[in-house]
C-alpha cells in the first residue's frame, strides 16, 4: 500500500493593495505551487484595502480567503506569515517596518520607498529582524531571458563589460488630458517615470553588471505641468469642480548616464511620453568578447553576438528562450512554448517561498532596494543642478 503523502506546510499570505499590482501578485501566489514543486503551499489568507466593498469584490475575484480594511489588523493575524505590499510608495515604509517588527516576512513592490530616508529605515528594520525574509518586487529579473543573460555574463561570455544601454518607454501620458492620478503626485509616488520605470532599469543594470552604480549625471523634464483632477477629488484632497486642473509634481521623463566601479559606462532613458511604445524595456550590453540585447516586447528572445567567432560568421544570433534548460522553463509548457509578463510574478513567488523555507535572504533584498533608492535620489540631485548636467556620486551603502 502506498503511504499517504504528508501535506505541505502552509505559508499564509496577506496582501495590502488590490489594484494592478495586487492583481498580478495574486496571480503569482495562486499559480506558483501549481507549476513548481515548492517546500510550502502559499495560502491567500487575507487582502486589505480601504474600501470595504471594493476589497471584498477583489478578494472574491482574485481568490483571497478574506478581506480587511485596516492593514494593522492584517499584520496582527496569526494565520499570516508574509505581508505583500502593493500600495503607493508613500505607505511602503510604515507597513513594511510594522510587519517586520511583528515577525512577518515582507515582499514590497518597487521602488522600495519614496525617499532614501524611508528606504534606510526599511533596510534597518530588515537588519534588526534577521529571521525575516525581505524582497523587493523587481520582477523583470525573473524574465527567463534576463536570468539567462545574467548567467552568460557571469560565466564570462561577454568578457569585461564596457557599455550598458537601457531604455524603458511607455506612452500612456501622451494625452495632456489624462487625469491627475496618484502616480503624478510626489507625495504619493515619490517621483514619476524615474521611480516607476527608471527603478526597473537601474535594478537590471546593477543585476546584470554584478555591481552597484558609482555615480550618475541626469536630466529630467515634466512636459505637461497640469492635468485634469479626477471627478470627486482634487490635488489637495478637496472635492473638485468641473474642469479643475492640478499640478503634476513629478517628472515625465528622465535621461541619465552612469558609471560602475569596474569602469563600465551606462545610459538610461525612462519616459511615459514615447508615442507608440507600450512597454518597451530594451537593453544592450557590450563586452570585450561579445554583446547581448533584449526587448521586453519580445520577452522570449535574447540576442547574442559572439565576438570570438570567425569574422566570416559574425553577427547577432537569436536565442529562443523556451527550453527546459533555460531558467524557470522546466516547470511550464513543452519546449518551444513562450511565456508572458505575468509569469515573472509566478517566478517571484516561487523564489520567495523557497527563500523563506531555507531562511536565506533572496535578491533583490531590502538592502538591494536601498541601493536603487540611492541611485534614484542621485539622479534627482543631478537633474536639479540648475539644468546643468552634473555628475553625482552615490553614497556607499
């Protein structure tokens, strides 16, 4: 007789926030154990939001066991082991620090905070609670093609890195009458395209280069300084009248260069004003022995130039990242079948669950998130120097 299989331990998840990021994080938690053989079973215990009716509807739609309207009550629950923060940046620090001090593991959406001071406080809370696992939601690290690119760079296929070029282009703010959402207000978002998109490409540059940026020089611009205030609210939180417009207090676009301690140079562009570009995160890395190129809008492909090959055979070749020996792919479909954006969140959930099980801090941790926050602050400092393209050195972590 076959012995019964012992049930896996549960990892209780509590999530704060239920909009776009809440939806994709929920997909990740729901799916991870159905694809990968995990050491514990994620249990979607509770989801939190301020609007009781809306958060209850979100719980029903996204598979959460219960809903609450107070994140402090969520953290206090004994059935929750890990708190997943999917709120605007101005609430990250308070929630994360409280959760860590309550003995919970924490996953926090990027960027880690709105300021370096908040990020430092979060990293300090993680350091004084070494038994708790922390992770920042830089999900693009977990695109199989980019994980494969990191492995190729680490193995020396590109040789010493010389140049990294990264752009993240979107177009959802091109219309000057797009409403003044929370992402366009400094008090809630911290920064604009810089924090929303630039944080991703800073993290990827540091992840792929294997070292932190040492300095940056930057320009930022706000192309549309005022936008319509959504009905029923105002920029100051007061009920608005028809036609009221409020100030945009963040950047619309950021351009900056950077240098690494190794001597490699980097260039970055983040904008939400690139007409026709929907989610165009692109990068190219040039090394002494070869180059790699990637485009998120073709996320199952990696292009590799082998500079050691005979000149008669020179040229970029496409690597189709769909095979079981590529990162993460063994758990998914038969060879040749590609993945999509949402799968990066499944991989994020898998890696975090495994880290919790063995008690090892994963990457990117809160310390990694703090490094990105320092880079964002250095970009803003450089851009503020009276429109002069001024280099700023990053403080050592």
